[in-house]
């Protein structure tokens, strides 16, 4: 089951995401004889949500009666951010060995390191499928892509083990961690030891730099998040083509690590790092008009256009 938020009659609504069309959940529920509370909160219909079991029954009915309902083309509506106001938007740096190496560093075994976790401000960086990604006027020349698997937390998690971690997941989405590789505030500054780290971190925070979507795939529809092919293209040219099997820290290990010192709450998003193939390693960066498509099998393709801020 894949669910999305979309615009219907000027209001946000929930629908079943079928790649090129959307079936409104309310219409499917009525046809299936199910009663659902009206809300555009996807978490209500995902594992640990109050209406999850009813939504599952509707999804099972729809799978058998798909031709009974007319879907809405994704070209005729706006697909909205699946979780519009997460309390936390956490991301990983350096979770794929080949990506670490293409950046000039040395990858080490899992037992010898730990996940590098950082945050993006969700209220200003989150962006939607089909939305324009602003190229920041303050630093326009080194904007890069990062296709990543996003994990949506379904219930509060604190101190969970790797063995039980996936039980706390509601579902999965696609994240494109847009990054400014050349952000350098005050170019006339006196260099200090930590400048490079903060340049890197600040380059993650530009407005609109974290599109997610187009939907959330229910946890049960992806029984193993470590076997998912991912691909990113720019104007149709493939730049990233890898698998989540290449992650140093698997999804469950990441949830265990983060929950050891941060209480994870329903709706929190953890983006699990990117694979090799980023543009900066090849001297290629994003320009106005570029169309970026980040896809993960079993979830969907997140499509955005670059524009000048």
C-alpha cells in the first residue's frame, strides 16, 4: 500500500498512489463499504495509525476492483509533501562506502565507526514532488543531488534494539538531499579549524533543499528495506544507480543508534544517506531548468525542477 497527500478541490486529501494516477482514499473507502475519518494525516492510515486496518481493507478491495474507480492523473493535481510538519528531519552523511571514497575519504567497517547524523530545518527545507527547487542566489554554482531512502517513524521510539527497530517504522519514502558543495560565508574570513565542517552543514540548509515523496510506502509493502534499487537522473541521464544493500548502517541499525539518545516521534523522518554518483565528484552541478528524478523501487519517483531563487 502506497499513500500520498494531494490537492483535491483546493484542499489536501489522501489517496492511493499508483505511479501515474491517484485513487482518492475517500472514494475507495465509500465503494468498499468502509467508514474512515476524514483527515489528510497519512500517519493515521499507516502502521500504528488509528485507521490503518481499515485502510488496509480498502487497499485489498481496490486491488481486486481497480477498474471500478476512475483515478486522477498525477498531471492534473499537485502531489503534496507526505509529512508536512515532521518534528524532526534527520539525515545521514557517509552511509555508503563508495560515496565516501568518491569524496576523497576512506570508508571503514561498521564496527569501527558510527552514523554521522545531522538535521535540516523541516519548516523551510521540505519540498514536494513536482515542486521547484530554488538555486540559492547567495551560492548558486555548486548545487548537487543525493537520492536517499527516507524512513518515516510510526510510533515513539527510545532505546530500541536493532532487532525490534523496524517495528517502529510506519513506511518509507524518497528523499533528495539537495546540497551546496561550495557554500562559503564571508570569503574574506580568517580560516578556523571548524570552518570546513560548518560550510558543509550550512550548505544543507537552503530553502526548499529537501524534497520528499511522492508517497509513503507502507512498511508491510517493503518487508526488507535493504534490497531496494535506487536511481537518480538529471535531464534523463543516469548519475546514481545503486542499492540500499550497500549501506554501511542498515535502516534498523540507524533507528537503534538515533533512538539511543533522541526520542523518535511519529512522523519523524530519517534519511539514510546517499550512494556514489553525486555530481560534485565529477565536476557537474545543477542548473536552472534541470529536471531531477530520484527513484526507489517499490516507492516511486520524486521529480523536481531547478529554478533560480
